[in-house]
C-alpha cells in the first residue's frame, strides 16, 4: 500500500503532462453556488474571540426557493435553525458543489429550515485575522481543538443571536464531528445550545482507519522536536504541490474523470461507489482548501495514541499548556445532549470505520443512536457527495429534525 502511494505520487506528474489540461480556474464562492442553484444566500462576517475572521453563509432566510415558488406564510425569523459544519481541508462549499444531485442543505431549506453553513479558521473563508496575516507562521498555530473550542462556539452564538433562538440543530461531517465532540466535552454548557446532533462519518476514535496516510503516524504521530519546523504552515497552500497532486489539473472540465476520481479517492478516503463524476470539476475548484498542518498532525496523534486526546506539544509544551507532561483526554462524560447524538457511519469509509464508530457509541451509551449505512463501497466522500444521499442521509436527518421540532412544539 505504501509503495502504491509513492508510485502514484510519481505517476501523477507524468499523467499531468500526458493529459495537458486547460486551466480555467473557477472562482465561485459558496454564495454564488447557492444563488446559481436558485436559492437566496447571505454572507455574514464574524470575528472569533481570538481574532480570526470567518465568512459564514445562510440559506433559506428568504421566500425564494429552488422551484422559484415562495411561501408567504412563514416569517423568515421564526424558522428553526440548522448549522452544517464541513471537514478538514474543506469548507462550506462541500455542501453545495455544483452538479450534486440532492444537497442536504437544499432539502433542509425546502422543508422550511434556516440553514447556515459554517467555516473554520484556515480554510478559504477563514484566512483573515485582526492582527496577523495568513503569511505569518503564528496564524497557522492551531488544530481542530481551537476550531472546536473557539470557532464553533463563536459561530453558534452569532447564529443564535441573529436568529433570536436559544438552540440549533447540528450536522457535522468528518472533522465537523470531531469539533462537535471537542466543544461538548470541553464546554458542557453548550450541550443545551444543540437540539439534534447529527454526525456524518464520526472521527473521534480512529484506531481502524485504513487510509495509506496512517503510515505517516509512524513518523509524526507523537511529538518530535521537528514539529515546530514541520508545522505552523498551511496544508495545500503550495501551488506546486497542488499541481504535483493533480489538483490543479482536475479543475478543468476537460480533465480526465477517471484520473480525477482516483485523486479524490486517494485524498478523501477511498474509492466511492456512489459519487457521480460530473461533480468533479467544481469539486476541485473548492477542495481541498487550506488547513493547518497541526490539524493533520493532531489526527495522526489520535491514531497513534488510540485515544481522543488534546494536542501533544511535547513534555515542555504540555507542561506549559496543560500543567502536565502529557496531553489530557477530552472528557466525553461531559457530553449530556438533549437528544441522543446520531452517528452515521459505514463499513467502507477509510477514515471513519464501523468498529471505531461503534466503540464511540458504546462509550456514549444512551447518549448516542447509531445509523449504520449498510452499503458496499459507501466511502467517506459519499456522506456528502454520494448520488444516493437523499435516501440514506437527507431523509433520516429530516426525520430526526422534524421529530424534534414536533416534540418541542407539543
Ligand atoms: C490585536 O492587537 C491589539 C493591539 O496590539 C490588542 O490589544 C488585541 O488584544 C489584539 N487582538 C487579538 C484578538 O489578538
Ligand atoms: C418552497 O416551495 C414549497 C412549494 O413548492 C413550499 O411549500 C415551501 O414552503 C417553500 N419553502 C420556502 C423556504 O419558502
Ligand atoms: C499544576 O499541577 C500541580 C501538581 O499537580 C498543582 O499542584 C498545581 O496547582 C497546578 N497548577 C495550576 C496552575 O493548575
Ligand atoms: C470527566 O467528567 C466527569 C463528569 O463531568 C467527572 O466526574 C470526571 O472526573 C472527569 N474525568 C476526568 C478524567 O477529568
Ligand atoms: C440516558 O439515560 C439517563 C438515565 O436513565 C437519562 O437521565 C438521560 O436523559 C438519558 N439521555 C438521553 C440523551 O436520552
């Protein structure tokens, strides 16, 4: 497997020369994707308490809808709120890639929900800071811990204030699930700010990940003095690297779909049996976006330690930050949600395995409910990009959310 990965790294530049794609970079942002799909969209700029500027998007706060019809009965402010959070090296675009058959976001809007798409520091919508430039190394000194303990609660509080609500429904995908668990375990007062919690491809315990990237854990899965040199940088920030990995080539509509699908499978967690190749050009226009290398290192640490631990900064760094030589565990006992946390997982996903999701469910006990997607080749990307999500993802989530709304109205 390791050899295959290295060979593929060597072959990709060759393929690039062979295919000679035309480059017509598409610079659409989430707002434009949503509007082109026929929905009204608003952008909100927020600053986190530690100074990062994030753009987040809101769909459905308007009477227009996909069919162009309007409902004059619902006042925009009174709709229940749903927040969708993307995964690592991704952004709000993940939910609204052009060509997707049935995006969850639009199904939610059509059923009358006020849908918000969040973004985290370091991605294409989170490259600003009050006092720093994204060129500064200090800017990139964060992991998904800061995203979960600062970005996520700040986004939630901003939305609740805007909408005059006290709680919201949450849908997290991949790292969007990790940050939810980080927040609930470190700031338990947030448990009550969530109505339903829907976790797609949960990434908490990752002892059974199968991606070839796990082999990197042997080198950097624990703190080494090389960390400060390796990290404090964006991942996928280098255009040369993006060319070498084939990402730039695949932004063209003339790129070879089989080749680009192969890149998706390598980068995003396994061959997908359900992804429609027609979404590939727009997928590559927005993914992968930048993230901090610390985020990737933190995940490799979880794999290496087999625990849901805070970031390992080395004995001295840990002493300074945590007042102990090893990083503390995220305490899942602090999680006390109003409704059981819904875990959606498959057996084929290379990042979120059935064994790990079920181990998490066992620890959470009645605080979780499992939704095993019993389909062969339902890969990590299929939770958001599968052509069958209407049936396997959107429908159960809508049932869960609708039931909770009915329950609270009763
Ligand atoms: C930004 O810099 C100002 C002045 O140096 C300081 O007062 C403020 O706390 C800084 N804000 C953040 C979020 O770092
Ligand atoms: C969208 O249109 C349908 C009718 O086709 C209507 O029932 C629904 O309320 C509309 N949604 C919004 C958000 O206006
Ligand atoms: C750090 O840990 C030591 C020993 O466990 C304890 O005595 C001390 O109060 C802690 N300091 C802080 C600031 O928490
Ligand atoms: C975890 O939290 C629970 C309850 O919130 C507490 O009783 C327990 O001591 C905590 N465990 C650790 C290791 O901090
Ligand atoms: C789990 O069970 C306990 C004890 O029966 C109960 O207090 C709690 O509300 C339950 N939690 C959920 C999320 O159903």
